């Protein structure tokens, strides 16, 4: 899952980025409103975390502009103001959810997962597929009832495939989704993760479509 | 003694005054009426006596009946009631020759002559005049019962005073009504105030309030307004403070969580702990500034008393020393020029230091690397400039607003520094000026009257 984070406070931004990466998200973090605005227009994100008090460009105006350009990525806004008006203004401008400061990382993660689930149409919190059970909330994976330890990137890849069952995902697309801009990606990273998934779970869990990509078929 | 309320006191006072006036008027009227009645009847008595004294009483036996009848007739014509007038004619030696047939028979023959006198006759008081007849052979006495005169006076007095008594009653009633009506707005005001909730600081309704009370309601409204503003300031300060604490708290919370989940990765853990320490410093500084700010606000009135000479050179040197490490970290050159007078030379040195410290702190914090921060105190001016810095004109006007920090600050700041500088400057009747100059961005403290 690739997340766009726009937050000007260095400590909060760093904490969210580090924390979410621990949960298996790929996070692109911008402190400046204009840069953040541009990056959503250029890259594919599964969700956006947007602080409202930003330098360069105000969060609400960024949000309005995205929506007017047909961008449908779920947006979670962060507000320091406790007042209802600002939250309503945020929701009216096209935000999908909001979090008032101070919040905890687990809350951010839970809200993001809920937003992404809602977007991909998967409502059940647990995803079951061919003996694999994945909980997006706890990030835990079970195979035939036994817990399997996966690295954050493997978990992210598994989740991506599970949420896009019966769709062929290209290698580039997968790279885009599970890596942030500042991650170093080796040319065969996706192949390595797929290999690990097959080894740890089941060798037929993911099908390779030659030269196109990978698919999980029901 | 408990004072009766104004309305009752006014009423009692008015009743007493008007009663006194009424009684005085009554007494005077009574006197006037009795004088008039006396005058009238005296004239009448004299006329009758004169007439009797010019009569020839020698052949009294022949003419007696005729004269008597005629006189009685005359008197009857003049007065409806003649019983109260009596007369008698005596010879010089006191023999009663003739009388009116009723009271006259008791008149004594001798007594005061030529003028009126009061005599007790047959148990009643009479006013009697005696005249000697023109031929000096007879004495004529004419008298009138005083009770009758008094009755007439009483009748006159009653007739005269009745409308006044009614008028007096009407007047009192009108005064009571008027006072009740005039006092109604005051009573309403009192009720309003009594029923007011403690947090209701809206102004009193001044419609229909009499002009005399307006200064009072005006003063109360002024007080209410002041209190309202103070509470508002207090409320917004608390709200702003709470809001300002949210961001540092979020940073702490988030970094703490990162630290907790990085237990198995020492590098990540250390990084998170460093960030946590940074966050705590930031929160600490904010709390310090909040406390300083609220102390200045709270002590606003008590301050001018604590006045002692301020050693600006010592304060500035100390602050420059304290900030040397911070300046060196950014390769900033700190320049001091304390060669003249400051805009205020007496006051609370702690606050003077707090003001200058905030000025220097801001200058160093918002300075780019390798700039010069200069502190100068001369020409009645305290000036702190940082070179290589310019502040946008539209941001200049927000400076000094509580908690204003231009968005995107990477440095830790509370947004209270300039507010504190301005508050302290105001305490010593100084103002704060911001300007982009050749020396960079300068913050100056100047006397208000300049």
C-alpha cells in the first residue's frame, strides 16, 4: 500500500512515516503543500494523509483541486483544531475521514485500512484465500491456521494481491504500490518477494503471467 | 437601622410636607374667614346700634310694637336667622326700656361703651357693642352670640377647604402612582440583576431607565463589558493554548509508538528516542512560554510597582553568552552594541531580560546559517536584527498575534515570543516595530511617545 503523507511538522511527519512503514505501508512524505499536491497528480497512491495547516498551499485547497481533477484516492485529513466547523469543511471538500490531533499511530493505521478497504470494496476485515487468512488490521498472516511471519514488504505484496484478486498486476505497478520514492528498489525485488510468499505459504498461491505480471485467481 | 427604600421614603416625605402645607393653609384660612365674618357682623351690629341710637325713645310705649316689629322684620330680611342678634335699650340710669323680645332681655345695661367686647350673658358668650343715643338720654346695646359666628366661620371654612382636601387626596394618589410608575424600571432592573446567571454578562437593558440612573447602569454595563472581554481573552487563551499543545503532544505520542515498535531495531529505536527528546524540548519550551505569557497577563497591574534600575549591559551580555552555543551551531555571528540609553531604564529586570531574550531567541532561530545577529541598545531604542533575512510584508502584520507561526517552520517555536515581547514593551509604555532594513530584519523597542 503506498501512502502519500503531507505534513509540515517534522516530528509528526517522521513518526507517521516510520510507523506506517513498520506496518508495511510505503510512505512518500512531503512537508510542502505544493510538492505534495504535484506528487498525487504524478503517482499512484492507495490513500493520502493530509495535514490542513500547510506551508505553500493550504490543505483544503489542495484537496478541492484534486477532487476537481477527478482524483478519487481516499483522503484522511489531520486537524489540530478541535472545532467541528473545520472537520465539516474538510469532509465537504472531499475528505473521506479525519483525525484530530493528538492521535496515535494505530488509529492512523486503522483509519487508512478502513479507507482502503472501502475503496477496494472489501468489507470483511479478514481476507481468506486458499487457506491463507490475512488481517489488514493486525497485519498478521495465517496459513491453514498457523501464523506465518512475513516481512513488511511481503505483507504489503500479499495484501495488494489479495485486494486485487483476479486482476493481473504488473511488476511496475507492484513496485509503485509497495515502495516509496526514497526506497531503494533492486530490479528483481518483486520476484524475490513473490518467491518468499510461495515458499512461506503455498507454491500455487500466486500465478505468474509471463511478461505481464502476477495474479491471484479464485 | 435599615433604610427604607427610596420610594417609600419619598412618599412619606411628600405626605408629611403636603400635610404641613395643608394644615398651615387651613389655619390661615380659618383666621381669614373668622376675621371676615367678624368684620361683616360687626358692621351690621354697628349699623343696627346707630339706628337704634338715633331713635327717639321718649314715647316708647306708643311706638314700641311698631318699631320692634319693623326692626325684627329688617333683621329677618337681612339674615335668615335672627335669633342670634339681640338688642336692648336702657335709660341712663339703667332701666331696660326696650328689647328685641328674646335675648335682649338679659343684656346688662352697663359695660364697655363705644366699642365691641365679649360678655358672658345667660351662659353664652356674646359680642356686644353699646352706644349712647344721640340725645344722650339712652344707652343702646347690640349683641350677637359668638357660637353663631363660629358656626358661620366653620361653614365657610368647610366650603372653602373641601375642594382643597379633595385636591390633596388626588395629588397624593397621583404622586403614589407616578412614583410607582417611575420606579418600575428600577424595580425591573433589580429583578433582572437578581435573576441573572453568573455567566450572563450581557449589558443591562437601558430602555425607560430614568436619566438620573443612567450613569449607574452605564457604569454597570461598562464593568460587565470589561469582565466579558477579560473572560473572552482568558477563554481564547486557554483554547489557543490547548490547541497549541496538540501538535507537540501528537509528535510525542507518535514518536513514542515508533520507539515501542522499534524494540528490535536499535538504530530505529535511537532515532525515535532522539526525536522524542526533541519533542519534549519543544513541548517544554511551549509550556514555559505559556507560563511566562500568562504571568505577564496576570501581573499586568502589579508590575509598575516593582521598579528598580535595569542594567541593560549586564542583561544583554548574559543573554549573548547564553546564546553563543546556539549561534555557533548555525555559524551565526553575535554582535553587541550597548552604548546608549534604552527606552526604559527602570522596571522589573526579570521581565526586561525575558523581553530581550525572546528577541534574541527569535533572531537566532529564524536566521539562516552564517548570518549576523546584532543587539544594539542606544538612542532610546533596543534593536535586534538578523542579516540575510527578510519577512514578507503580509506576514509582518501577523507578527505578534498569539501563537502565530508562519506555516512550515522547521524550528521549534511556540508562536508566543513576539506576543511576550509586545506585552512587556507595553508595560513600560513602549511599542514594538518590525522592519526590513539594510541590516536585515529588525525588531525594535521604542518609547510610545516619540
